[in-house]
């Protein structure tokens, strides 16, 4: 065999052994207006670019940690890309359930050549986490509650004031945010909340404050729940993600306003589960590279009021795709909305989440 034949044979073997890209991909997210924004900004453009690819949507992100643990235990991980909050990404990474990703190898640089690691900056809170958006959990309230006598809540502690603002509330069925708000309204200084919350006495203090509204609270698990409850008039005030409330107020034109006080900033983004086959991992990385570039992250802000996680994306945020309204003023990071924010501690919750989850569910069952 000639030298040329040997080279061709080696090249052919290399191509044959290189992993092909999987054609089906299950992407897990949160549903509702948020998943729709991802569909329009990421999924559809990606499938147009890759016509043989079929993206299967799954709205199970609220259960991502438990389900990925179970999948790993069964050695049968069926998800390819998963949207999670930053604290869950840290937990999954620490447990070896999420792939570590070098941002400068696997993520697109900014248009001016700035490496992804610098463009995302402090948003890269975990070596397994690829940030998409800055969002907040905050409250929406009905503007036509007769029993309120024309008053409107303007302080987070109004949520706990059943005398001035009677009516049903909704809160998420987990300790995160609820415990912090309870302590703030039990006179704990903002900068001491996590110090207090890590003690048994502080946890009791938070639960005692939550006890004052427990009988008037509907507990939600899906981000779409509170907007629907507000729209139907089943509650007068409730917590959810600011983008869901934007859709309710600006798109559906419901008689609802935002209560930005003590909104909790958080990050949301992608992880790739550990243990995928080579072809599935290659497809997932290809999707992530596409979906987290500067333009794509800015594009998501055309459909929902979440700030893009890249610095280079912010100047590209313009008007809503169908409403034609400028989106910057509806972002949680807008100065008028961010006058009193609460900064979520990702690492603290990564350490304490399992323990407080158990205590919270036991408290709910009482």
C-alpha cells in the first residue's frame, strides 16, 4: 500500500470514529412565557440552521436536581440540555451530575473578540453553568381589590399585612426567597439574613413569620401558576418571576401591577448532564454555543423581560417583538426597579438547600 493510501485510510478511520451529532435533543426548561421566549430566540433558529434536528421540550426544570439524581442512579440520563437556577447548577456540579465546561473553548466570544469568560464575567458562578439571563422573583398584585380601599402595596412586608391588604396570597412551594422575605419582615437587617437563617433559631423565626399568612396562601410549583391565579382573581398578590408578570400585564393587559420592592435577583442558565454519549454531548455543546452567543441572548429579551447574562448583549436589547415597547425599563436591573433589591446567595443555598427543603415541606404538612 502506498504512503498516500495509508494517509487516506487513516483519515477515513478518523472520520468514521469521530462522534456524529445526535439528531434529537431533549431540552428541559420551566414552561410558560419563559419557554416560549427560548423557543423563539433559540430553538426555532437552531432547528432552521439544522433542519435534521428535532428539539423535544420538557417543562421539568423545577424538579431537575431530583430527576437528574434518579437518572444517574439508574444509568439512564434522557435529558441533553437542562435550564436550571445557579444554586442548582452548583449542587449538580458538586455531585458530578453536570459536565464542566471551559467557557473560552465551548462558548462563542463577543463580537469584538472578547473571550466568553470575560464577557460573562461574574455570572459564571460554577464551572458547569452557562448563564442565560438575570431575572428576579417578585410580586404581582391586583389593582382592583375593593377591600383595600384604593391603597396599593409598595413594601415587601405588605405581603404579610393581612389587615391592610386582606385576601389570598401565593408563594412558591419551596424555602428559597420565602425564608429571606420572612426574615426581612421580622426585622432582620438585609446584610444579616443568611447569618440568621443558618441557625435553628433563625429558621424558626422565618417559619413563625410565614405562619402569619399560611392559612391565606396558595402554594405554587410552576411559574405560570401565580399569573393564572392573579388573572382569575383567585389571589390578590403573589410571587413569581418578573417575566411572567410582564406577560400578564403588558401582553394580556390584566389589572395587575409589579411590586419590585425586595425583588430577589437570580441567574438562570444551562447545564449539560454528565455521562451523555459522545454524539449527544457534541450536539448539546453545538446548541449551547449557538444559543448563548451575544445576539441570541439579546434576542430573548425581545420576548420576555429578563436581562441577558452577557455584557455584550445588553446594548442590543431593543423593543418587544410584537408589542413594540422598549424593553429596558421592564428589566429587573432597571434603576427604577432596582431601588431595593435582595441579592440571592447561590453558594449558601447550594450548601443548605436539601436540609431546608425537608424542613419546609414538614412545616407545610403541619
